[in-house]
C-alpha cells in the first residue's frame, strides 16, 4: 500500500516536473505551437535578439527570399538597440515579447516579478514602435503557475513552437538544417535564434530548401490569424 502511494506521488511529481519544463504540454499556460491550415504556411521565429551583428544579417537573408518572420525580443536588448526594433517593423516582420532579462533564474520568479519582466518589455517596444505586442514567448519555453498568473493579467497570446533544431548548441549548420527539413510540416512554428554566427549559413541553406518544398514562410500573425499587437 505504501509502495502504491509512493508510486502515485512519484508519478504526480514527474508529471508536474515535465509540465513545468515542456511548454508543449500546455500544462500551466495554453500556448500555440502550430496552426491548422490547408495551405503550406509555416512561421520562422527568432528568439533572444535583437543582436547588433546577427539580426541585420538575418534581415538580409529574409529580404533575399522575400520572407516575413517573427522576432521574440529580449526587452533589455530592445532597449539597447531600438533602431533594430524599428528596422524589423519597417520590413514588416513581427516583434514579440520574450521577457526583459531572460535571466537563468527566471523560472523562480514570483507573479510580481514576471509582471515586471513582461510589462517592461512591452513598454520598450511600445516606446519604439508605438504599438504594444500581444505575442509572448516564455524564455526557455518554461512555464510555471506564477507565470500563468501574470499572463492572465497581461492578456498575451502565448506562442510556443513545434520544431526546435537546437541551433544554439554545438551543431553544424548542416545538422540544424537537416533537422528542420525532416520535422517541418504545414502550419508549424519553427524556433531559431538571431544571436549566433551559424544562423547565417543555416538560413543560406534552409530558406531555398523550404521554398523548394513549396513552404510559404509568414509571420506568426498571419499563420495563426491573430493580431500581433494590442488594439486598445
Ligand atoms: Zn530565449
């Protein structure tokens, strides 16, 4: 009997731990990972920028293929490089909120601290673009009950991903591209980062390969048919 109880407790604990660490489980917050679509639309997303060196290079690649993407920006970087936020917007890409600090201890934030992270970043983007983002992506894809409570107040749409090639880890650009091409299906949201030098060779191979497979790369706003900015 005791064994059974311990077993059940263990199972509950494992479920909870996986819920915290895997955004795709929709455990504490309901996140959007893909769209149901009859077309071949997909959305490329770039996290953790803007970066003074790599974001402009990513923009050049996207422009070359006439592609619109979504950038989940860290508030403190947006505050340092407002001209890059303006440039993203000017080129019809979408800017989303990815917290202010992206601190490694962010999972331990209380509701109040989460609210600060989210509202500070909204504030920087609003000051720069005159628009407040509606899309939020949790750093590390981690969701906690405290974040869920904060998001209930801020009313953001939570954007996850379905394809994650781990492009910031020590993998070659060929490996990263292969993973994406193998996994991507119509309607998918793909997680990339505009913060490392490999993103350029990745995009040089990936964008023509996705085009060749007849994928139509659009913003998350167009993919899921929801406004990227708040209307009030
Ligand atoms: Zn991130």
